[in-house]
C-alpha cells in the first residue's frame, strides 16, 4: 500500500487487547447509539484503565470529563473505538493517527464488504493507519471482550449480561454478531472466556494475529475460531501446529462448505472462502477440530476448558440415566454421531450386579432398574466402575424430569473429577430442570440441554484426542527413489501426454504400465511384441482430455492384426476429433489381476500448497464424494489413515469374502505421489492417476492411466494476499 | 388370559382421559411421595371433577375428606391412580375391581420390564381387571396430562410448571419420563397440548387405543408418539392412514434403530422393538413423520399446531437475518438437513433491489446490508417478496445479538400469518435474547434457540407435506398378468430351487432368463442349442444357498464341448459339497446388454406383513445400506419413488455420461414382485432377485438369479400379540 516500509507499531498487540487507556469516539449517555453503548459497557464491566469519552458537545459523560476530539484527549491513547458514520471514518482515522493513538477498533461497516467504493475507502484508511504505525481492528467488527482484564471494548448486546468472570476460552471471529451470540449463549451455561476478538474485514489486523496472541496468552487454554476467509493461509496452518504443540486445542467453524455459503461469506466480510476441503484437510493434519455449527463449537470449547479431557481417542461411551426412553433414543444416535457404546468389562458387570438384576448388566444403565431404587451410593458405584473400565472413554447422563433432579445432578461433578473422565450431563426438561442446571453451574461443571449437543461435544472431544494422539508422530520422510524431479526441460508447461505424466510417476517410484510410443502401425506391432500380448493401444494427443469418450482407447489386443486395425481406427478417430494433433499411439501392457481401482490426485492449493487426494475409482467417486484429501508430503501412516477413512474402505479391505486388495501398495503410491506434489510445488496445476489398479494383498498395484497439467514457471500460484 | 369373553368396559376410554371422579390411592400432604405428588398436581392444575383421596390414616387431606380404602369411597370412581409398592399392587387392583372403579392408572413399576416374576404378576393384575371390565393404564407409566379438561393425572415433575393452557398437540409415549420432559421443554417455548398419555408397559390399554382416541378427539390437531414396541402393528398402520385422512399429522420417534437401542427398549418397558426398517417404511407409506430425536419431534408438532403448514413439498428455503455469520453457517447446513436454498425469482430480486445494493440480490439476505439500515419497512417488504415467490416454501430467520432484538422479532408473526407460510425464527443468544423470545411467546408464535432445531423442524414439515401430497394417490392396482399364485401343490415349503423361484416370478410377469433344467450333459447340450449359445450353467440343489461360492455357476459357455465340460465340473463340485442332492443343471441364456444390476427382495414382516426391498446390486448394497423398503403391494409411482430415493439412483439415471438404465422396467418388476409378496402373505419367508439385470432405457430388464424360502402352510407368521 505504501511505497516505504511502514513505521513500527506504536503499541504491541497485547496492549490492544488489554489497553491502559481507551478513547470512545462518540461516547454519550444514549445507549441506543453505538458510542453510548460502548462507553456504557466499558463502565458496566469495570474497565480499570483510563477512559476518555470523545464528544464535541458535552463537557462530561457519566461523570468523566469528555474531550471534543481525539487530539484534545490527554495521551497516550492506547485504543480508540470508532463507530462513526462511514462518511466521517477517514477523517477520524486521520485524526487518530495524528493524535498518536496506538490502535483503532473500527466498528463502522459498509467498507469492502459493501462493494468497490467501500473497498477503496478501506484501502485508504489502512494506508493512513499503517503510515503512522497505528493498527486497525475491523472495520465491520464488534471489537474485543477481555474478561481477564475487564476490558470490554465492544458495542455488542451480549454485554448486557452481568459479570463475565474470566476463563480459558479464547475466541477469534470474523463475525461480531456471531461472537456476541456464542459468548452470550455459553455464558448462560457457565462457560468463561479469556479474550474474544471480532476481526471483521481484517483490513489490517487479522485472524492469525490474534490466533498467534492466544497461543502465547497464559489465560487462554482452548481457542475457538469462526473463519470466513483467511488472509494468510500458510501462517494459519503453521499456527495450528504451534497451538497443538502448546497443548491448546483449536476448534474451528468455517463458512463456505456450500456454494451458497461461499457467497454469503463474501457478502458479509468481503472474504474469499477458499477450498473448504483443503481447509478441512489442513485442520485435521494439525489436530484442529473442525465443526459444522457454532453451538457445538463453543460448548466443546467449554468442555475442553472445564472438563477432564479424553485419556485417549477411540474408546466407547457409557450411558446412564433414570429414563429408559431417553437412554434408548440416545444410544440409537451414537453411530451417526461417530461414537459407539462401550463394551463393558466383566469387572464392570460385577460392579453393576451389586445394584441391578442379572438381566440388566449392560449399557445403557437405567437407574430406574436399581433393585433398591435410585440411590447416591448406587450412582457413585456405577460411575466409579465406568471410570475404571478400559473401554469407556466418556460418560453421558441424559436426564429427564424426575424426583431429586438437582440432588442427583450435584452428585456428578465430584465423581467425574475424581475419575478424571469427561462426564456430559444433559438436562432435557424445560424450566422444571433449572434447579438441576443451577446445581451444575454452582459446581462449575458444564451441562447440556440437548442430548444432540452432548453428542456433538463428545465427537469434538474425540477429534481433539485424535489430533493430540497424532502430535507425536515423526514428520514424513522421503522414501527411497522418490524423485528428484526431472530437469526443467523435462517438464513442459500445459497438459502432459499420458506418457509424460507416467514418466513423472515413474521418477517417484510409482509403478506404471510398461509402454512405448509408436509413430505408426509397424512400430506399434513391434512395441506390442516387445511388451507381450495382449496390449492396450491409446491415441496420443495433447489436445484431448478424455480419450475413452472419443474412441481413442482399445483394450485387449491379442495379435498383430488387432494392433494394426486398432492403430488405424484410433488414428482416424483422432483425426476427426483433433486434426493434426496426433503424436502417435501408446502401446501398453494390460494390467492383470486387478481387484480394485483407485483414483489418486494431486494439486497445488492456492491457500495451502501441495495436496493429495484418494478415492475409489469409477462412477461412485463423484456420486458418494468418498474422497480423502491431505496436505503433502505424507507419512505412510497418514496415507494408510486416509485410505481407512474412505467409506468404501471395506471394499479394499475385502468385504463379503472378497480378497483384500494391496492397500499397502496403495498407501505407498500415495506417499510417493505426495512427494512429487511437494517437489512440483506451485507448478502443479493438477495430476490424476486414474486408475491405480490394485492386485490382491502383497501383489502390488500399477498406474494404468495418468494425466497432468503443469503451470509454466512464469505462472505459478502463490500464497494469495487478500 | 381369561377363558371367557371379558365383560364390557365399565367406562369408555374418553372418560379415562377425562374422568368425572378420580381416586388417588396413597394421597397425602407429602409431595415427596408419589401419591402426595399426584394429589397435589390434580389440585394445583385445577381438576374440576370429584377428587377422592384414599388414605387409611387420615380423615382429610388438603381439606378434602379422605377414605380409608377404595371400597369406602363414594362411587362411581372413574379412575383410580395407584403408585403403591409392587408388593401391594395385586391387592389394590382387586380392591379397585371390587369397588367398581372404571380404570386404574398404575404408576407402580418393576412388573414385566423387571423380569419373569414381574411379567407373571402383570398378567395376573390384567386378568383381575379385565375380568371385572376395569381397564388398566400402565403399569410402569406416568399417567395422563389433559390440559383441555384440567385433568393432570400424573406424578410427573413436569407438572411443577404453571398453567398448562390447552392446545392441539396430542402425545402418546411409552416412556413417562420422556413425556414429562418433552412437555416441560415445549411448554417453555409456548407449545400447548391437548392430551398426553404415558402407556408404560401397555399391559392392557396400549398406544393404539390412545392413537385411535386422539384421531377422533376434536381438541387434537397433531399427534406425537414415542414408540418402543407395538402391541398391534397392523392396527397401528391402519390408524396412521386414518390420521392422515383426518388431516392430523403424526410424528413418531421409535427406539430400536440400533442393536443397543433394541436392548434398551426391552429393558425399559418389556417391549420387543420389531424391525425398525419395516416400521419406517410403514410410516412413510402412511405419511407419518419419523424422527430420530424427541426434541425436534415436539418442536415440529408445535410448528404443525401453531404455524401455517407448507403449501407443497419440495420448495426451497429463504434465509434472512442480521448476521452474515449465522446465515452463512446456516446455508451451509441446508443440504445435509435435506433442504435447499430457494432460487429466487426476478420479481423477488426486483423487490430486494429496493433495499439492497445490486451485489446483494441473492439469498441469504443480510439485513445489515440494507442501504439505509435495518428497518421495519425493509424487513416487511423482503418477507412479503419471499412469501410471493413460487420457489420459496418456508423462511428461516437465524437471529443473533443486536439492537432491537425484541422489536424486530415482534414484526415477524403478523407477516408470517398474512403470508400463510411457515417462518422459523431462531434466537441464538443466551438470556440477552429472552426479550425477543418473550415477544414471540406473546404473539403465540414458535421460536427456536438453535438453528439446528429449526432445520430439523423444517425437515419434518417437508416430510409432512410429502405425506400429505401422496394422500390423494389411488391405491395400488394389480397389473395385468401379475398372478394368480400357482396352486398349493406348486408351492413347496422350504427353500425353492432357482428354477422354482423363477417360475413364481414368471407367474407374476417378471421377465426371467430362458432356461431349462437338464438331468445330464446330453440334455444340457440340447437345452443350450434350443436357447442359443452362449449359455450359463448352474448346478441345482436345494441344499445349497450360495452357488457361486462353491463353483456351481459357469458363465459364457460358447459351444457343446464347453457345456459338457461345465456339467461334469459342476456335478463333481456339487457331489463334494452336498452329496446326493443334485437335481440336475439349469441351462440358461446369458443376459446381454445389461448396464446396471439391482437386487429386489420380498419378505413377510411379522409386524407389518408383506414388504419389498430394492437396492443396487453388488458389494455396495451392504456397505452403503443403500436400500429402500416399502409395504406391498406398490403402485408404479411408489416403486419409482423407491428407486429415486436410492443414493445410487444417479447410477441408474445415467451419471457421468453413462446411458440411463431402464428404470421403468425396474419399477414394473418391483410392482409385480410386490403383488407376489402380497399374495404369498405369511408363507413368504424371503425371496431375492439378485441380480435383476437392467438394459438401457426402453430395453427392459431380466431376473438372472433368484432364491426363495417359503414357510409351510402350518408354520406361517402372523401378527404377534405381545
């Protein structure tokens, strides 16, 4: 934006979150106006620093001396909050810059998100600010909630709630209204926050700046993000890894899973959403937990802040309650939530037998079946048995209306803490359950109103534990014979021929069909004889993407006559389809013994760099969207995990008595492809192996067809700067 | 249970729900005890009839004269409520029967659900009651809420809430705790109920009795059911059809989707869950809405009671709110909720253009982008445009924290009523949104706390509209040439051979491969020559289920020598596998030109009678569970709809440039199979056509293999009486 390097920041980011002095431009007594509301909330929530109302028409506001303009306020002003009309914004920013303000929180909207004029104005105010070493948060944001330092720098109506006690949840959100809403909801459940930042249009300070800050922030134990589009994807990815290394779980909701969501995000904060699938792959790789909705995100963040964490991923769920109906419905919901009922041990059964008749020694446990009625001792004994069972990772208690709701609820928090196991208490009733809820709040323990919420939270806890378990794995190592890339001369730009694409694969040790390029029918017969019949024959032209559709592929040619006839037929078809582009025919061995087909893919994502993809071949890939994506390069364990996450994995593993396919060969091909993708970097537009034919276990696999498009050196994708 | 016909009921069922006099056995001042609580709630909720406390130790309770025993109370006693210890239950039932009580509500538990001893006791008390013409509700139930008549006959803590105003939602639940919980939750949202009945173990009166009652009940406009297991499935099915004919939507949650859920239901109310898939098929067929969870069930029931219903199924959803973040997340969730964003018309865009800049004339509408700020006029104009748009079926408004929450909420109910379109208002914030919620309650309008709840409700409204749209279709008509069944002699019991199974198919007009049974190799060659080469040859033995696995199937035999060799090979293989069982070999035409394979199935469900099933052939059927089930017989439209509901339908319809398969032929085969299943009735254990090979559109399909197991006449399934 400016030609010279900008001056250093006047204040560090931590002082923007926790300023020693705050000026409120447009402060007034009228809480119906933005400035009045900001000022009110600062006072209401006990802001301990210097508070400077700016108002040209009033000598004092709520007992504090007011100043007609920022320049007249006694400095230094760490933060100025601006909710001025957009027409006055540029002048106010200039005034703030001139007055030595450290940073402006710009609540004003209708900037870049409103169209080209707004985008130009936004660029101008950023230029003014950065030219002065002043930082900007927003515009189109709702500021900062910082309960740790009682600095509530926001006009959000969420601050109508009383007494935000500090806690461990840090939030960065591109939507201010959503941030206020999620804080307000979770606050009612007893959740507590450290610092919450609404970044709006991210014109200057952006999501990653605050993610970085929260990772280092001592008060923050878990981080929740609402993302519309990233300004610095590579930095985001690196920060996710840093957060995991720091032991701080990161939970993310990202808009733009659907085309309509992409459009909504753009209309909202002028964000380009990027590829959701690549974003999801990067989150998984870094152990961040990606969710579809903000309610489970904030409830899961609270669970990670206040409940014991899962000891390990993959264990089962125990269910106990006093209503057979609610437990029956809940256990039916476990599989689609990606969870399973635990298989309890004999020791657990023996413990249950003290309280339950022999026919009821199984999950779910209905305390209504206790031989001598529901009792504190019985509940304690059952829960202790659960917490000692090696297959139980978590306990869900879906309570309904009944006697002693509050008293029974109050039993649970000490037991869960004693057993160091997450226990998710659900109170399904309406206001008649409020005493039970109050008991949980009094014990500083989370609770849920919906079994569905509890299961979504538990699924997030599982994902967190999976990410944590993977943190210690060694980084991917290059397998022998994977590379190096051919010299640049061997890498033409644009679409490669099948033979060229396969040479790239072969250079990385991926088995390909034996084949030769033949310029005429005689050469094709010689090639077939060298390879051995039967052979396949494919017309070669850089101008043709889908060879099969044009009749350019002939399979199972058994003798010289068949090869000659095929050559003539392919040449004629190609001449019709793309005259003058034929480069010959590829004569190829027929892959034998295949029992399954995979599609492997690689591309360079503009946000996150090299990615690889795998799915089962055939028409079902598109129909079922059963593909897995991961950032390259991969370790063998990563590649195997991708294959196992395919819904059609059982087809590879040998469903219904079929022989298992050589999944190890598939994983190795995927690893090698991932190194090819990593080495090609931005030059790789796309590369598909379709199919990789897999033989039975131990017999390997082979790339039968491949296509690739490379970018020329001059036209490479790179990290976008939005 | 009793040998003689029982005497007539002393009172009709409507008087049990709305009794003129109620005796409470064990009534006391102690609301910590069941009897005390029941008595308290009757008084608290203003029971207008005669109230008779039964207590041997007290002359009066809460100012009403008490009686030492039922027989001492002045009759007639319509209903006695018993929450006595199980050891005293039989004596109390006998006392009630002797005292001329009309019906007993038995809250006492630990009967059939607790094991064999309890089951025996339960049978005895039913015998005593029915022998006297006295009806029983329960045991192991929580009684009846009847807000219409202020008869709250229950100990449920849900009755701690104040003032249950009468409404249109009727409930029958096998779980009393769940009923109390769902009533309590929905009550807080402003939902209102007509009659709610907890049927517990259904020892005498059962779910269908009350479903029947609610269909006729004038106060009830929509019915919600929680089912663990049905006592009279055929009656249940007929009642669902009656409810639809009466214009009363039925919503159902059923336990037992998973094995663990089946076990939980059995432990809870001694219910056998039956096949969930058959239950679901019957619900769909009757237009009942089956849900996975009780929260969306009761919220959807409320929406059907208080909101305008969808005009037609299949339309899109419009989304409007003041937070771009919440709308972006919501539109991303539509597809997985089975919903879609509407495609707005040019007229709607023109209306939006009055308020929004040209770049924002699309869904979702973010009122934050209104050119002149959010306004009442703008909200009204946008909603009116939505309600006039032919592709918009419903509107979702996912609100977050913001200024004027309550005032903006209050705008919506009159607009939705004016436009006669469901509008689902979501207030995502915590207590700071309570004023907005109160505004909706004051307008007698539903609202939601979770966007996820609103989407689940909308999905249920869609299902209701789909069921309503199908109500007017004519009943299935038997196609020409479908049947009649062969004479009984032609229907052996046990497993049929492939040829026998195919003769059954052929008798119903389902095309089968031409084939002949050959006793020896010479006959096989003659058969092959009559049919035309190439042929298939299959060993025939009633003892073998999976022919392919044993090498008993040889395909593509091109000449006489191949047929002879195959016959010898098959005979040898069969002699090894099942000595002495060979009935010859089936010589069969090879099905040509197939482009897709289906599996068709038929069976007689013990609960719901004949059912047909369809799925795409191959290993994926089991893996993806991509099958559709429906009660037989089917209409052609039913059959086509089943095919279209398959996830793999696009494979049949011609995905990725493949030619479409002859789906009409598949539908016709399914219809014909459904008549075969209907005619076989309980004799049909199971019948599979696997595969039905489909050729391209218009070229038909053919049953290539079939297997069937029939029950002998003496051993037929029939409606179970549990």
